C-alpha cells in the first residue's frame, strides 16, 4: 500500500521564531522512518521572523512559503494545500506538541480502515493529554454544540493533526470559507456533506501541558464561525453550489 505514494505535510506557522527550526527537524526525522516520498510545506502566515528562521532549512523536501499579511490558520492551510502534490495530505501544528510520530500511525489506520479522513482526538480514550480542567470543559461544551448542529461522528474536531486523501481535499477546499478559528470544523462538515463520511478518530500524544485556556475573544469568534458554517450548510445551501 505504501509504494508509489507521496505524502504532503502542511505546517501553518505564526510567531514561531527560531523554534520552527527544531520543529521541522523533529518532523523530518519522523517522516524519514515512514518509507514514503514526502514533502513538507511550511506556510509562514504573515510572519517574517518565522520565515527568516526557517528558510535556511528549505530544500528538496522542505518548502518554505510565505505571504505578507497574517490571515489565519485556515487560510495558511488552504494556501499550502493548493501547492501540495502528495496523494495523502497531513496538517500538523508548527509547535509539534502533537508528536509527528503519530503521522505514521495515521497512515496505517487510514489504510486499514479505508477511511476518507483520520483526525487526531484529544478525547480518544487512548490519547495522552495533560491540560487544565477548565480547558476540558471548554472543549466538551464546544463539541456538544458541534454534535447538536452537525451530524459528524467526531468527539474532537479541533486537534491540530489530520490526514486526508488527496481527492477529499480537492473536493472540499474550493467550498471552504473560514480562514481562522473554525477551519477544521468546516473542513469536516463539507467533507461529510459531500459524502466523505468515513471519518475516523485516532489517539494522540500531546507532549506539553497547556499553559492557558482559550481566550474569551477567541472562543467568541469560534462560536460565530461555527454558527456561520451551520448557516451556510442548512440555510444558504452554499456547500451545494457548483463553484466556478
């Protein structure tokens, strides 16, 4: 199953500074073990210091991309995905708090289950995550809202590691609107709406303890983005339109 396939790993980055070098080395060390041709697309989301720190690592397997204006994680992922050439596409956060060794596990799970999308889940019973109780409550409340509004079989839509088949991404991205907080949710909602319903959650290991809870302003915008996705799906029927 692994022969003649290529993996594209998209890494959105903002204000990582020199930490990005360590993260990229860590990521590439794990990708070398998988046995697939791969490319890393680091997308610097309007952050010149991160770009300057990363550009020395650019080469055959690492592409360092940038644009001038900070536009949000969703925009960065969409920007990178448009330039990806792999048969499989992975999203992973630049801080690598979700260990990139999980990518190999995700690929095996996708092959074994023939899933459309594999998503990391902090709420999977086998996940190893250490974060404050209030953050757990925030996550639980948000996912409860998601389960009420959308028929997605997922307990955690927001974890920063996902693996998709290329065709799924090609079908979903043109319809995606969210550029910031709820891009992960919109991605899954569109995919499910288009018939890619085999979404499998996988356990993850988060290496660092969460230092803070989500800011109230960020939580507010996530809530608005989520309602907007519901509106586009059920009221506007936006995701049913054929986009030119």
